[in-house]
């Protein structure tokens, strides 16, 4: 019968890792100010409200996420954000990431357009979302300029936002996509974290 208890303990461990990421996020955003702080706070809120998604991801590779969590605990501010995003590689193959700045900007636009298509009936909201997409289409050059500064971080961030697209949650997606701007000042060593991926 002892077997069932093991399952519970494992579940608790996974829950704890996700809760600790939220704590780390709040601490990191508290150390920032201005627009970066607001963006990271939005990201923390999103992380806190999607703990079930976090749990599903962490379950895929508990040891890797545990190591990643410890490494990120040493990071502050925007570097924490870069570190946290790099933890995604624990459960997703880095090969599936697009890394060309132009491609990354196209993915952002595609995500927006997918969400716009999915909005049924609410014309006012639909129009607002379509405007956001049109804007992001027009600003492609400045998007590419930003993304060039740290393509890996943006790629990881955008794949994180994909969850919101799949749920059809435009508000969450918009918060997530705008928090990706924090990738620009992230200096976290190109998010390679070799020790983690050699698991």
C-alpha cells in the first residue's frame, strides 16, 4: 500500500516547485521598477493563475526543473526571467524552437491572428484584437530589432505564450507577449544552462 503515498509525495514536490517559481518571480519583479516591473508582474500573475500548466510541465522532468529552480534562485530582476524561461527546455525540446528573429516575429503575429479568428460574436473585442495584430504586423522591423538582441529568450517566451493561444485567452496572451519585451535587457548567458540539459 505504500505505493500510493509515494505518488502523493511526488505530487507535492511538483506543486512546491511551481509555487517556488511564483515566489521567485514576485521577488524578481519587486527588485525592478518602471515598465519592466509591470511586465514582470503581469508574467507572475499569469504564472500564478496557470499553476496546473506548470505542474503538467514539471512532471515531465522533475529533476531537471528542480535543478533549474535552484539556479534561478540566485538570479535577480530580468535575469531571473531569462533563467526561468530557460527552464522550459527541461520539458520541451530546444529543437522545436524557432530562432531566426524574423521567424519569431512571424510566430507572434500568427498567435495574434489565431486568437483574433477564434473570437466569436463579440465584434468590439474582435476589432480590438485585430488592431493589435495589424499593429504588430506594421511594427515587424522594430520587432526584429528587439528580438535580435536575445533571440533564444524571445523564442522561449513566445513558446510559453502559446499555452494562452491554445486556451483562446487573449488577455493572458497579450500580457505574456508584452512581458517578452523583458528579454531585451536579459544578460543571462544566452540561456544555455548546459548542466541542466545534460540530465
